[in-house]
């Protein structure tokens, strides 16, 4: 900061040259699957399980039985294990639309003041059992069909002299005596020129998957600042609400005061949404088929696979799709593996089969796959769900939490396995206790065993990827090391685009990446490294093609997976001197 020197004195200054190059941006895990509510096929970042509950829900009732989607169990376990950011992509079957607000009537005009719509989609947002019924209220102001998963609106504090009012979004299962307010917007206005214009304050954008499923199309002028609703229309705008004297309320061309456009004090609900998460007879925890994955068909995943190929908009380093498995849903599983390989910045945790499949069955399935960007685990694990029941769920539900705990305690290049970093808390029991022969068969087929040890609990006892060839990349920790390094180098290289291809530019890059690689060495991720970006790989011909070339040589650290201890029995009197 520049200092003005006028009168005599002694001036001290600080020059802080201790800038530390930041580590790669912490990304997170991508969870793809059905949820109770929320935006459809729009990847949404959540930073806590509480936020996930508010946006996507947890339990629901199918028939007379309470159920919970695997997505919910997986996200909950991820955050319990220390996960930072989850990217949730909701998959549905059929057509889903938003619910719109019941009539928000203007105070002195027989018309609607403005209309809202839910950001989430599906019948669950309706205060009714169907799409066309607007629903009604009981005598205590509670909604007839209100639930914790739907919404209601309330208008209060209408100020006719200023043209402002307050809008609150409440939970659908509250009442006037026991209000549950989710969010409140004060001093809203229908004046399009006001900074408090309702559409500007709340947002009016609609997000939907493009026709070719390659991007999320956004329509509307103002970004959504509400977590729950958007403004569909302002039917009676009050541009420049006051006359020039600043006190008199303006009138429209028919001599009607603008104050009549303001909404009446009151509350209402939402209706008109379509889309049911329940098809009837659905399977929720295991026993899936190609046409029954928690109420979905395998083909319902196809659109989001295309969308998630956009690595600029959506960043993540782990993918999990609980419910899909390689035996029953080969097309979609292969597509997710190809997605990870094409992006090159994530690893796919995939299940080989279903509950009850034998060791030899899942081994045969894994033998047919070959990729260092995917890893698989066995067997199924029993956990307590929020339905109050204990259920066996696929390993892909819980392994992202193991990765998260590993990254928190150590780093991505440490093996997420063993008794130190491979423990899976919260598991009641494994589907089966694996013998040494079982574990040998699984590991030979690139499947990571989940072992049960008396007194030590349940732990992951392997870290192989699905790569068949025996190289360093057939281990999860090395693959994740490469992902971490490539993400960091990409971030740094992006800053060099369209810079002059000179020694100064190259040295700026080297000055950023070498200290980071040295820190990886100190944190046991590498044995050694070398980065080359000089005249040897940036010849005149390369420069003339507008290219800047760098080479990174690394020696990844290896893990001790086989510990051999030789015991030698010696006779009495033998010397132990070396």
C-alpha cells in the first residue's frame, strides 16, 4: 500500500516475500443416483450432510414402508468420514417438473401479484396427492398434505408507503403456531429498477439439461439466490413506485394506485409438479436388475454420463454410482469408466455384482475389465439406515468415505487400505468373512477384499485398480497421486496460456511446480522428480507452432503390501552379534 510522506519522520515498511504456492483446489466426490427431491440431472455441490438433507431429502415412504436411497447413505457416510465437498447428480425415471405457488393475490387488484416455482422437481413438492390439485390448509394453517419435504410461502410486513414486503419460505409440515422458516427475504419490491426487485433478490433462472446432454442450459436474467424457489413472473410490476416527490405512490394509466399491486399478507403452498420417485415394487438396497435400480432403469443414467464429461464445469476426483454394477449394467459401468479415463482427473469406485454373488462370480466379472481409473471392492456391508432398519449395501456406498478419511489423515497418495487408513466405521457386519484363500482369489482378479479381523473391526485389505498390466498404476494410491499432480499442473499451466513463450515464462512455471513437488516428496508421495521445460523440449520448431512443452518425471512411492518376517531358530549358545 502506497504511503504519503509529507512531514519528517521515520517510516518502516514490510515486504512479504513468503508467498507459499497453494496446493491443488480441494475437489470432492461425485455421487450419481436417485434422491427424494432436488434438481434433476443438474450437478449440485453440497458441503455438509445437513445441506444435502435440505436439498435432496433422506427417507420416503413406498407403500407402507419407509425407504432410503443408497445415494443418501453414501453421502452421509462421506461427510461422517470427513469429506469436504460432494457433487450430487440426481437421476430420475420419467418426466419431472417444478411446482408453482398457489395464487399470491395482489391487495387491491383481482390478479396475481407474482408467481414462484420450486427449484426442485417432482410430486413431492405438491401440497396434494396429484399434480393438478392446489391443496388447502387446515384450521391451524397447517397444510392438508404438508410434509418436511415440500414447501410453503408466506408474505408479511407489506409497507404501502415504500412498496416493500417480506417473503418467507417455510417447511411444508409447519403451522402458524410452530413455523419452520427455511429462509427470509426482507424489503422486497416489485419495482424492476430497484436493487430489491424480487426477481433480482431471489433469482429467476431455470436450469435444465440441453437437448444433446452436453451442458446445463440456463435461462433467466438473475441467478438464483434462494436455495428453494425462483421467481416465475412478476405479473404486476411497479416501476418507480413513488412519484418524484418521494412520498406519493404512483398510479397506473387507469388511475389505480401501485400499492394495489403489492401482495396480500398471507401464506400458501405449491402445486402442479409432476414426477414420482416410486414406481411400485422397487428394490432399494440390493437385488438390482437392469430395469430395477431403486426405481430406475440403467438407461436413466445415460444423460448425466454425457454431461459429466465437461471437466471445466464439473470437478471431482472420485465417482460413485451406488446401485449400478458391472454384471447387470455393463453398458453404463463401461461408460463411467470411459468417462474417468477421458477426463483423467478421477477414479471410479464400481461394484462388480450384487448381494449374494460368490467370490468366483465377481472375480470372473472383474477379469473382463481393464482400467487404472477404476477400483472395486467386495463384499456387501451391513449398515444402519435412517429408516430404523439394518440393510446390506454395495461397497461403493461406503468406500468414498474411506477415501475421504485417508485424505484427511494423510494425503491422496497414501493407500486407502489397512488397519490404519482402511477402517470402515459404522459397519455392523460384512456379508461374509473372507478367508485367506478368498482374499487371494479376489486380489488376483484385481478386487480389493474387505476383511473382518477379530478385535480390529472391518477394514479394506487391498488397493488395486482394475488395470490388468503390472505397472505402478495398478495401485490406487499411485493413480490418485497422478490425478493430484495432473490437477495441480493443469491449474498452473492454465495461467501460461497466451503468455510469451520465453525463458521468463518457463521459469515462472518451474518456480511454481518445483516447490510443490518437493512438498510431495517430503509428504512421502514421491521418491524423486524432475521437471524439464527449457530449450531442449522447446525448440524453435515447437515455438513456431505456438506450443509450450514441459516434461515431468516422477518416481512414485510404493506401499508395503507384503511384509515378510523370517524367524530363524538357533541353538543354545549361538551368537547374535552381527
